[in-house]
C-alpha cells in the first residue's frame, strides 16, 4: 500500500477528530474522502504528511513509518495541494513551481518546474514570469498542482483542490488532472465535499462521518447498495447516478 493508516485516533480537547480509523490506498489508485465538514477528512489527510500527529495508531507512506520519518523530507517527497493553492505572492509562477526541487537541492529545478507547468497547460514562456495575482483562479490552481508535481512525487494529497473554482473552470481543471493521473500513475488521496467530483476522479470513495469511515468502495458500490442510511442520504442529495 502506498498509504496506510491503522486504528488512528486524534482528539482536540473534547472533540474526537479521528476515532480508530483505518484506511489503505493502493499504489497508483485514487481514493476520495467525502463527508460533512468536521467529519475528519482533512485531519486524516494531513496525518500522511506529518502535519497532524495522531494520538494512537500507525501511519505509513510507501511502507515507511511516518513517526520515524524526517517530517521536512516527508513533506518534500509527497505532493500537497490545498483549496486556495497557497502560492507565495512575492515569487513568480516559475519560482513557486520550482520550490520543492530547489529545496531538495536538485540542479535542474527550473527545468522540472517548466515541465510541470507544461503538464498543467501553463507554458512557462507565457506564465512563468507572472505573479500569482496576475493569474485567474483556475490558472492559480493549475500552478499549485504544477508545484506539487515538480518534485516528482508518487503520492499526492489534495485537500479540496478544485473547490474554490467556478463550475466551468473546475470541470476543466479536474478533467486535465484526471487524465494525467491515469497516464502517469500517481497515487492520490483526495478530500472533497463534491460527490460528483469523487465519482469522476476516484477508484474508491470513503464516506466519513464523525471521525469514522461509514462506507468505502468503488463508486458503483454507492449506487448499488449504500451501506448505511447516512450514506444513502448523501447519495440521494448529491443526485448522482
């Protein structure tokens, strides 16, 4: 398994964010975490890059125990994209995208950044010298995805990466990403509130509620026989078919 969580718990005071949760993501697959706000999706995602330290349980990435890994090196080896992209406003687009390979001391950091921008259809010749503020929302998110790719990760952690985009741009960006993922074989853990998005992108969907997983399986399993009333209600409200 590329990502493996076993019996993980996490509390914040009286709030239980993760309640003995287990999740495995096979190499080259995409698993989407869906559910209400506060269900624990982002908390679980961030245990895999050591941004959240679980109270109990085990987390591994590519077979390596996260607790025994250098957190800085771990974060540089795992691609991470959040909803607003997180581009540095005082750096050009090319500098932003080259950040991870530059931090890792890679000699061809700028060239890797250019290739990543090309993958996301933002040619460096046209966009590399621009500032983030000069990009549209969709272009900024493409640049954020390119930055995650420039380090050459096999694992990508995506936290609502398309959520801030308008409907047309969102569909365009996620279709481009989906095609690249399947071609290049990335392992992806995706947090999303959009069940339709999960159906489009994911090989498996994990429905979370109150720090637990109520259902996990391929999208077809949600349609053919949702396992709990909550999951059935979620599917009905999303109107997927």
